C-alpha cells in the first residue's frame, strides 16, 4: 500500500480507465441540469441519468469522471466526526449498455490490487443478498474467498435513484480491513470476532461502490427495466487517499490539510493567538475547512445564497462556518480569505474556480458581512437567555426564546441548535414550530422524561400517589395534587399555560410497556386542560398538556375524561401484540424473545429475536393464528399474582419492564380442545375484555431492525379496513389512469381496456362487509392487491407494446410510403408527415419499413397533440456507409424548438414549433443526400 496525494490519485484514475478505453469527461456542475428532484449533484452518475434511461445517447459507451459532489443531509454533524464532509470528489467509471458486472468487478479488483497496491487479503466485499451472480464473479474471477464476501440487504446494497426517480439497481461494495485493533478503539464495536463489513464499526471502511444499474424507478416508486443495463461506480477520492495514508480522517489528506492550515493561520491572525486544540476547536477547524471548500465550489457553479431551495442550503453552510469561527474568537469575515486557498489547490483541475474567483470572493464577503451583523446582535441576546437557562439548570432551551431569537433578531434556528448543543442542551423544537405556525400545540416533554426530576418544592410525601383506575373506567373524578410549568412548581395555571398536572386519581394510562400514554381532558368548574400525553414519575401520574380556558389551582376537584376512540384503538393493538407474540412462538419456535415494541393508535410494531427473514408462508401462518384467537372470542382476564406464582404459569415477560413482588398477568382464553390459553404475559397495560373485540388483524410487513432481530408491523380493528381501503383506492386510481390514457390513443386497445375494466377492486363498503363475514379475508385481500398490481403492470406493458406497433392501418401506410420513396443511389429515402402518429407509432412504422427494405432511410415528422416529433431511422446498410440518425436529429431538431437523441439507426426529438417540421425534414433530406453522394 503506497501513500498518494489527491492529485496523484486523480492522475492514476484517469490513466487506468483510459487504458480500459473509457472517455474521460470533466466534472459536471453541482447544479443538476434539468433535474428538479435533486438539490445538488450528489453522485457521479447524476449527470448521466438520461443516458441510463435511454433518453439520450452518450458520447461513448464507456465514460470515467472525477465528479464534484455536494451532500448536506448530515450538515449538522460535519466537523463533529472525522468522516463527514459536505463537499467531496467522486471517482466514477460508467458503462452504458457496454460492459456489465464481470468487467466492473474485475477492473475494481485490478485497480485496487495492482494500481493502489492494497493488500488483497485485507479487501472484503459486500453484495446484495440475492445477487448470486456477483458473488460468483468475485469468487471465481477475482479470487476473493467466500468468507470475505458478505450478503447485505436492500437498505445497504441497493443504490438509487438519485432523487425521486431514475436509474437504480443492486450494488457491491469494497471494504478495507484496517485491523482488529480498531474494534477496541473509540469508534469500534468492541468485538473483533463478530465484526463484519456493513456494521457501524470503523474497522472495515468502504472505499468503492459498484452499482449494477438494471432498473428505472419512476416518481411513483415503480421499477421498470432499463432499455440497456449499465455500470455506475463511485469511490470517494479523499476516502481512498486517507486509507492509503493510513489516517483516521479525510481531514488529514494533503489538500484538506492545506485549507486547515490556512484556517489556523487566519484564526491566529484575527485573535492574536492559536486556540488550545481540543474536541471543540478541532470541530471548528473541520467545519471551516469543509465549508470554505463547499461554498467556493457551489458559488462558482452559480448556486447563490437565497432564502429558499438550494440557495438556502448554501446560505446555511456559510452561516454555520461563521458561527464556528465565532466559537474560535473570530468576529470578522473569514471565508472570503479562505476562498483563494481553495482556488489555488483545486483551480488547475477545476478551471471554473479560477474563472469565477472575483465574483465568488465578492459574494462571500457580502454574505459574511450581512450575517455578522445579525450574529453580533443575536449572540448578545443568546448570552442573556443562556445565563437564565443555566441559572435554572435547564436541560432544554425554551422554544419560545429560540423563536424570539429567530423572529426578532434574525438568528437562524440552526445556530440556536448548535449553540444549545455546545452547552449541553437541546432546543424545544415543538414549541418553536408551534409559534412559527401561530398555533397552540403542546411541546412534548416526553423525549427527556427519564431525565426529568420533580422540582424540589413539589408537594409530595411518602404517601403521595395517584390511584390508577383506567382498567375499569375511562372517566373519573379526582383532585389536583400539584402542577408544573417548565421546571417550576406552580399553584395555579391560567389559559394558555403549558405544563403537567398530577392528580389523586386518574383513568389515564401513563406510557409504559410499549403502550403510548392516553390523551383527553381534565375538566373543572373554572377550567379545561387538554391532555396530550400521560407519563408516570414514581407513584404519580402526570397529565401533560395545555390549559385551553379558565384557570386551575392546586386542590381543585376535576373530572378526568380519556379519549375513548383513541384508547379503543390502543387496546386493540396491545391485545393483538400479545396474540402476535404467541403466534410467532408457535410458528417459529420458543426461542422467540421480544426485544422491543410500540403500541400506538395507528399500528403496532413488534421486534423479536430471530436469525433470519420469515418466509411468506410463515407470516401467513402467524396471521391466521392471531385471527383464529380473535374469532374464538376468548375471555381476557387480568390477575395480580406473586411473582413466583406468576412465573409458574409460563407467562412471558414484557421487554424493558421491571417487576416487583406482585405482578399483573394477562391471560387470553383457552385453545379449543386444549387446556392452554392463547396467550399468557406479564403486563401492566390496557386490554380488550374479549379477543373478539379486536375484530380484525393484518400483518403489514416484516423487516429487520438490526442483526439477529426481526420486526413485524401490523394493524388491528378499524385500521385494517382503512389500510385495505387505501391500497385498493390507489389501485383504482392507477386503473383509471390507464383507461384515460387508452381513450387518447387511436391504436386498438380494446383487449387491454376490457381487462382493465374486469379488475374487481372493492370499495370500502365491500371491504368492510367481507372482513366482517370472515376476518381471514385480510389474507385474501393482500393477495388480491399483489395480483392486481401485477395485472396492472402486465396490462400497461401490453399497452406499450401495442402502441409501439402503431395503428391498424400501419401496413397500408408502409406500402404507400414505400411506393412514393425517392431512390438515392442504392437506397430508398422515405420522407413522411403522418400527423396521426405519435413518436412510438413512428418508431413502429420505421420497424415495419426496415423489415421490408434492407437499404432504407426514413425521415418522419408528425404534429401530435403534445407537440411536434421527429423520428429518423435507417437500416444497418445505411449505417455502414456512415449515416448516423442521432447526428441528424441533433442538427435539425432546433427547427421544431427542441432536442433529442438516440442511436445511429434510430433517433427521436420532440419540440414546441409545429411549423418547423417541414424545415427539419428538408434539411435532414439534404444532409442524407450529401452523405450518400459522398459515398
């Protein structure tokens, strides 16, 4: 392994892929051309989406690039870690219908081992879990032992699309094993024996991703096979240089070190001293290093600071850099002085930096000066608020004050968050959002509930407790024991106050055992308090929310009313969770252990230990098991038992719960013909009285939340009906879309129309009726949904094929055009204006003509409802004599106000100027005749 500079690696990359006959192209702009789904160019393949989709013809079937990229999804952690950058350079090699997996894998291995001199024994490979072909190539062709090849799921080894739509496919990644000692370090997993690529441990570091583009995802998330498969690889330039240099961070690579050195020089010049190097100052140096580079590149590509969209992200980057400079004691513009250093480093490879240097300098200086005025005023106010928060020993910075900083002093929320984190606090974002939207919504305090401590003066003694009565009733009366607003005890609340109220009795269930807390109202003669969450601290139940009207004071008698509809959904999902647990143990085995759960009104989530993905038939068996218990309408009983006696019942303990000497055991019925209940569990939560009250159950999906664990998400009761109504509604919308499209075409699509109309997609009434008669119809409905999706895909595919063949009179039209064709040398040249045909039909017509004549050229134009279209086509014989239809399209499409592309034997263009069709055809005819005459 030989250390390289960034410039040396760029040169090496270009030389290697030029030796593999790749065309080296310069980097595209960070501003994605014609792609509204992306903020920035975030990957090497982004400029080539049209090539992968087949919409345009690439200048070469093999291309290699070094692409500048900008990603800001992790902006808040840049500087705080050794890895994250907003700007980076992506090394990439691409194939458009040329080579595929075998060559991509072999060349990645060759470059890694022979050119980078990496130790082949330290290279590990990951592949998409179902990609057996890639495994064979790595093993047989590259010689990588199977024990160094790891299968991973779609969340890690499936790439794309870059944006809402575009090319995508399975991928394979190359990792370098940096040594077992990393596992024991600060960024390690702690266990070198089980560590493997794809984990969070820094032992195995990914340096190259090979994407095998096979599909195009549309904006609806549907996958369609690409016209031609392709290769898209990406390797981080700085990542590889860091690996070769055996450094732990990309910030130690030569080019970033130069920028950081300049940062330190300017900081010392501004403050008169070099700050002590610690985690805080190191983070600030990294932020300034990265943000100086990313802002320089973004501004050079014309992405200017703004209050929305891309411009707002660039403004955030600039302002964040200035905030960290402020932490270092720099209170003057600094980025515009770092900018020349960035240009001097990268300008020779990216000439646009030099060309735009003056403009970028001026923009940076202006943006910095404007924000520093805001920063100075805002920081003074922040210091005032911070002093108040520290005096109160607050863990959460008030959202109201964050809003005041933003609204009155123009202080960005991102800055407040950064400053709060530096002082060990979080920002109350819920309150901030409520004020921003001018709505009275509660800022939830539950996120930090475990850390919450009662104020010292809260009225509590050893005997103070809340009696929970919510198992038997959803409304009750009690007295206010105490109230808290913020971090302070209060004796009274007035309208608009947010806080929490403890009562002597309560039917409100406090969050626990996975079940979310109840919501509802506390009503007194003098006030009405909306409860938006319920939590328990010690022996007290706290109702968290906001006083909507009137006033409340300690000692007031109140009526407590739980939201019954929400509780009904909660208990249905909770009881269904118990039956699901039992069903899983029955189908998969008693090794099943619950590792997590969520019981909400909308759905349930259940995590459990299991080493592999469940098979479809296993999922169906579990669902039938739960439904069987529901249909049995078995009694649900709750008993309080001594812990030892409870354990003898075989009851299952609930994840994360601690049990005392007395425990509550929930038993659900008995199996028919057996002396065993459907379920027995320790549980303090709320449940149905009878399993039949659950009514319905359906498993939505099975997935993996982490190694060795599986997750099931499911719905019960009314949510089952709602789920199927939503699914079938989406299918009906797709059905109508295709029927509407059929109505716009002249091609015979009666069979497709008939099949579409024959799809029986039930409405909500039919769904309710079927499920009421037979709850197991949920399994049937799920199959019908899958079948309907496949049917719609099949019908659409048939439609596209029929449209490609053109109208029924296509044969007659072909004969007519051939009869009127002009002979030019050995070739027949057909010039046509069949305005009844769209682009697909014109291509189909071209296929018919080429089948009948081996030496033929078609130049066709049509005025369709969507605008003018040109289709030029020729036979292989014409290509042999030098004719290129894609070149003809490029030369003539301007006449119709458009552009296009394609292949040598078939190309198409669309536009807006119908009146230009004749001019385009005339010029194309002249070009063809000139080409043929020259031969």
